[in-house]
C-alpha cells in the first residue's frame, strides 16, 4: 500500500515508517500537525517555534518526500476514550490534514502512526482513517518497549532527548543526549522506578536527527538552549529548545544542499493545509439502505434462550426461496433480529457477539456490505460486537443462504476491544466487529485465523501452522484483558475446513494437544475447557482452521458473585420416563466444565455408537422419524441433567445449539420437529418450560462435528449457561 506517515519529529513515528517498509509498503508522503501557542502547554510550544518547525519540515528534504502540515485550531473537546466526531475538536484538524493528502495523492490507502501503548491516540487515528476509507498502520502497537528501544538503536535511529519529566531523568544531565547513550540508564530506571523505556508515559520526548530513511541528508543541531520548567528535587522537568541547525549531505545522495539555502529548498516540498473545517454529522462509511419491505414475505424462524443474557437466532425455512440471493436472505434475517431487539426494548448496542453463517464464502464481501448497514459504530456506541463467520451447507438442507445468531444482554455493561489498526500485535478488525467482548466474567473472543498480523495474510505451512499462529493471536487478545487462553478457557471451539484430509485432521488434533491442552493451567477454572470441533465447507480467506475460545475473566465484585450463587430459582427436572434409559450413557457422551458454580459449558455428542444404543432400529438409517425423536429426547435429557446436577436454572441458558451433520442426510425441518416434541414432552415434568414460545435452541447444519477432529457425530449439542 502507498502510505502517508504522521510524523511528530520523534523516534516512534520514524521507526513506524521503517516498519512500513519492512512489510512491503511504500511511504509516499509525510503529514504533521502543529500545535498553536494558544491553548498549548508552554513547555511543548517551544518545540514548535520557528526552528522547531524547520527541523520537522526538513524531514521532507532528508527523505525526498512531500510534507503536508496543518496548525491545530481545535482543542480536546471529546475527552472520552472512544472518539465521537465533535466540531472544534483537534481530531478534526487531523481529518482535514489527511483529507487534503488523500485529495492530492489519491493512490494513498494507509496512514502510519507511532502509537505504542496509547489507546487514546490509536482510537483517534482509527476514527479518522475509517471516515476517509484509509487503513491505519500501527506497527509499534503493543510491542515490548525494551525490545523496541533496542531495535530502534540497532537499526540506526539517531534521536536526542528534548524533554524529560520523570524520576531518574535530569534536564542538566540528559537533555541533548542520544538515545543510544541513555539506553542502559533508561533500562535501569525501568527496573528501579518502573518508567516506560520508550517514554510512553510522558517520561521523555525525542527528536530524530538521522535514520536509514533519511537518504539525502542528516540533521546537525548547531545550537540549543536548555529550559528548566520545574526544578523539582524528585522529578525535574525541562526541555531542549533548538536554536540553529543545518542539513549535512549524505555521500550516496544525488541531492545537493547548499549552505544557507535550507529554507528555500525545503519550502518547495511543503504543503500548508489551512482549509476551514465545515462540520457536519459524519455519516457511517457504509451507506447501504436495504429495502427491507421487499423481503418481509420470506418465511423466517427465530429462537431465543434465557432472559437477561440470551441468544437470538434467525434462519430461513422456505426451500422455495433458494433462487433468491444471499443479499436478500441476509437482509431479511438481520431485519427480523433488528425487529426482535426493538420488541424487547433493546438495540444493536446490546449485542455482544454475532455468529454469521453464509452459504457461500465467495460472497463474503457482499455479506459484509449488508452486515455493516445494520451493525454500525454509531448504533453500537459502547463498542461493536465480536463476530465469527463461516460457510455452512444451508441451501443443502433448505435453510436459505444466511443464518445469524446474536448474543444479547439487557444490561449495557460490556467492555469491547476493537483494534482496527494493522500491527504486529494481533490481526486487525477493520470494520464494525471487534476482537473480543467482555461481559461480566465471560470473555467472548472473535474467531481467530492463522493470520500473520502485520501482513494480514494466512501463514504458510497448512492447517497445523495456522492453528499454532491462531493460538498466538488468541493469546495476544486474551492478554489485553489480563487473561490467558491457557489458564482461563471455559470452552474452546475449533472450526476446521471440511477439505482437510484424514491425515491433516490427525495432525490438527495432535497440534492442539501438544501446543495447547498439555500447556493448560486449570487452577483458575477448576477443570479442562470443553473442546468441540466443527467442520465447515469453507472458512474466511480460505483458511484451514479457525479457533474461538470463551474465557473466564474473574472480577472483584463479591456481591455479584454471591448473588449469582443463590439457588432459590426453580431448577429443571429430568424426565423420570427417560432417566433409566439415558443416565448410564451420560459420562460417555458429555464434556462438562463448571467454573465457580456460576458458569457451565457442556458438549453432548450423539455418535453412531450412542445412536445404536438409544434408537429402536439399531443398524438402520438414523434419519428416520423414530430415530430422530429418540436422539432428540436423548439430547434434551442430557441438557436438563447437566443443568439439574449443577444447580442451573433453565433461564440461565445463554447459548444452546444442536449441530447436525448433513452427511447423515438429516433434514432440518424433521430435526426441528423432533426437538420440539422432545422439549414439549420434557415440559410435562417442568411446568416452567416455555414451549409455546420461540424455541430455546438453534439447529445448525455442518459438514461434521465432534469431541475429536477424527469423529463425526450425528448430532452435537453445545451449551453455555451462566448465573447473573
């Protein structure tokens, strides 16, 4: 991509540009925002006086690139972490600056910035990029600061300290010193006082005088003044104010720099951006306005679990509509969910997670276009939901071309991690879907592929290599919540491509065993997470493997924990008529994970062996009506037994799915009727079951499923329940 780099004069923005080149991008322009004296801290304003301006401007000459710059007219009006477009805010100056860059150089598609740890800075750059249709590149984001400092020095960043404001840093001793000279001291101060060695906490600021990107010249500082701002005996504050400098020609450069002509030579490379910002409410980037009324006659099914925290699923049950496209079906499904949310007094802001199932992954772009017309950052002002997307054999079983399930909460108390910048940290989520959403004590993570974060390309090496990298990416996301997939996992879902060979399936399972399961620390959660393999016709980007962990992230709210442990709610009771027949098989077909008595994850498998024991016509095809009823009763019994044995109410169910393999020729409508009858029978012993309302479960067709990558269950049940 062609990139415009935001530069401040410091080491970070310069090194971020170097990283852009490392990953195959081309920096074609520089952009700089200049604080005005008015409203700017006096200490910081020194660096932006005449000589300071010229030093930053000289980067254009040193690199042979155009520089766009603009004085900041706005102030910090929106002080929230997540930026909302606000007239008069300084972020609008960045928007005006980058708008002009894009106007003059239309080929630019990305913006580079030197953000390392500041969410505040990153989110504002991402906001502007989103509005302009640009990609944010933040290759220093979340990197280990000690390693970054060492790499900057090793790779030739020559930067001097121009401001100090921290314990252990003294204006008289450290201002004007090169970064390389102070490396050992900074590391010592980090160990002693915990300062950020890259200055991310404002401990110090730098001015870059030379780096490998300066192909034409380096900056020589001829004169400067040290200004003491605070003579505090513990942490003195001071700056270095440049008075004079010149550019020194580099031998290999074809450019000529004459004495005394620096300003004249540089000015031809500089564009001043002074346009007045006319503020209007910025519309969402995606403006598709679906004609919802055109799709209201499509026959839709809806499912709902639980009460406060619940899943809502919607799918098409109309085989005659298969001739219509994905767009029509997805609009109809999302519209129905949208209406259901409104009926419940909720909106998309209440949605924590979205499972998007489509019939053809080649139409992912079209599906995304429809998706973002419903689910926008404006509607989801607390953060967009996390998401996983896979292809399923929907048309094959008469379920249309789109199927959506959302996890919804009545309470607006979620915490969302949404990093849109491409970085070395973890894969970016460009658009209205996030890496992870924390609600209460449960962290719902988006599906993770084996993507190389800085390039966003699938790693080579096949399914096992993708799995290894997906684990690393998931761990990076978990770490952002002070958690780990190795110590906090409740449930671990592995999506696999149905194209995997038998040998590849074995290798994937062995890799998960060796790289994940054997490394688990269950001291927090009490037991191993439930593990489920789902095989799908296709995954995003043609991936072979995708993983989706659910983690337990404990809070310190003892009052909530106590309330959640209350057992005064009515508990389901298992059917006495089915008890003797199915109890003996419970241990052989169930994985169960209970965390703190408050969270329950379970997987129930109906294998061919189990089916032969519970079906009346053993050895016959399992899709006959009687056999489907027997398997549905078996699953319903096991679900109720799990809830009963572990003191969970029926309303505590937040997710209940029945996956069935299309390989076994089970029709969706026949299976749906079988489960409906099973739960109706169950209601005879459980008067609180709401069998007259929408079903409390989703029925999902897959290419295969099971405890193991090498097994293919007839039916697999996935359950998540929590007390809240």
